[in-house]
């Protein structure tokens, strides 16, 4: 397995329009997250990256929503996504949308999100699935030199392994958009292509794991620590027994002998 660390600086897109079929991907991610917004609660929601900031979260009950970006003109806070300027355990929900593919160190990005997330907080991750029609574009010479196929794609199973090691519970793992995502057109928009609609329904039913985009929702589980007493405290306390002295022992024998004579 190749290391997750990139050997060159990836180019993070400024908007979804910079990605092939980016508006279609954003629309589908919003549809997948729509049933989850009312389940998220707390005080702070953090969208990490410009792409995460474009996700529609108006239905979420969390009012304090902050977008972190490398550009001050786009987000609310300007910082690197792998060096978050927030306190530990200060965010209730973190959204990482298509950030791992464009990160120099994806492991560190996830660890930073985990650091600022409170216990029992929610982490939302989306990305490109390498085992899909979109992932096959990496085999085409002229495509693999273009964004995003010139970046690293991480399989949902690998991302979930990272989360399991950090103690997360996977609540949902959905795959969507069974397309090559190389046409740069919204061919799957309702009413425009009947064949595409039938294909999407067929693929969702029989090839659900081969969707070009994955949406993972995980919950941070932190088990309380039970203090273990040292072994020397678990042993019974030392209590010396009573030992008769030689003088007392001889007197007891004499008393027993006299008692027998009297009888």
C-alpha cells in the first residue's frame, strides 16, 4: 500500500466549478446530507476548506457555523486545513469535503479535525472513490494529468480504517454518482437525460459500492477511563497473629493438669 503522504504540493481547487461536474457533485452531497442535518446538534459547526464551505447546511440547528479557508475572501477564518487555529474539543461537527485528495498529509488533516472535535461529535468526510468509473480515469493518459485525477484518491475502506484507529463509530457510508465525471456537464440533471436516470437507479441498486463519490459520517467515541488500583492495594492488610510466650504456655499446661487431678 502506498503511503498517504504526497510527494508534491497538491493544488486545492478554489470552488466546485474547478472540478469536472463539480456542481453535480455538490448537489448530490447536499442530497445525501439532507437527512442528517436535524441529527446534528451543539454550538459550533466547522467547515474545513472552500469546498466544504459551499455545502448547504441551512437545515442544521447549529447556528454558529464557521468556514475555514486558505483565502480570507472566501471563508470566515484564514488558516491551513492541517493546522486549525481552534482549541481542543471546541467543535461539535466537522465537515471535510474532498479535502484528503488535495492535502499534503491526509493523516494529519484528519488528526487535526479529530483534535478540535468534542467527544461524541460528528465528522463528515466526502471524496472520490478510486474503485469507480471516475477512478478509472487515472488509467487514461491525458486524463491522469488533469485535476483531480493527478491527485491521490483514497478508498472509503482506507479512510474508515483511519477513523477506526481513532475510535470513531461509522454511522453511514454512502456511494453516489455512478459516472466517469469527465464530461464536465450536468448530464444527470433531472429531465435532461432519461438513460442516465435509469442507469443511476440501476447502479444504485446493484453496484452501490462503485459510486464515484463517497459520503462518510462518523461519530467520535471516547470511553471513560476506569482507574485500576495497584496490586499492593488489592491485597489484604498484614495483621500479625497472637503467639503465646513460653511462660504463658507452661502456665496453661499446669492449669490443665490441675484441672484433670481435681476431676
